[in-house]
């Protein structure tokens, strides 16, 4: 029996030695409420095995209870936890460049012209059959809103 106990202790030390890397997160658990959802969820995660458990937390929480997570690991710093959480967040979409007359291809530009031509003319403008004319006498071939 002593031999089995010594083997178990030896295996445990080897296993812990492999896991005991500074900044390793072994377990994350806590309660959270997601935006757009009234349920409170109990979340448990083991990052090394990618195991995640998300269940509805059915117990009533006191009004003063805040949602929190508990991180269990080896030599974890607050900055490491922040970096880990920020890495889990979805990336913000890149801002698209504004369209200009020069950035559109010919087909897109023709489609925009066609859509604008169907819009109502602004106050003080009329179409004489060939040109757009303003009441002050300005004439142009393109729609005034284009």
C-alpha cells in the first residue's frame, strides 16, 4: 500500500510540475448576466482542456450581490487576467473608408446616379427634360442631390 501512495505522490508532483507555469489559469468560475438576456448564468471554464459549462442560475440573488468571476491558477497577476479577458472579447470592426466619386467603380457610380435621379428634387429645382434648372437660373446635367 505504501508503494501505491508513493507512486501517487510522485505522479502528482510530476503533473503539478508540468502545470506550474507562472501565469497559468487552471479554472474560472462565476455568475454573469449577458446583455439582452434576463437570466443569470453560472459559468465554469477549464482553459487547459477547453471545457466550458454554462447553466442558468436559478437561485434568487440578493439585491446587493454583484456578478463576479474567480480565477484559480499559479502566480496569476491582475494584468495577466485583464490581458486574458481582453483577448476573449470580440474585436471591433475596422472603420470603412467613406465612398467618394473616385473610389467607386463605374457600375457602382451608375447605380448611385440612377438611385439619386429617382429621388424628389429639392425646393427651387425642376427638370426641363434635358437639364436640372434652379429658380435662380443655374443649369446642370446631374441631379442636384448628386
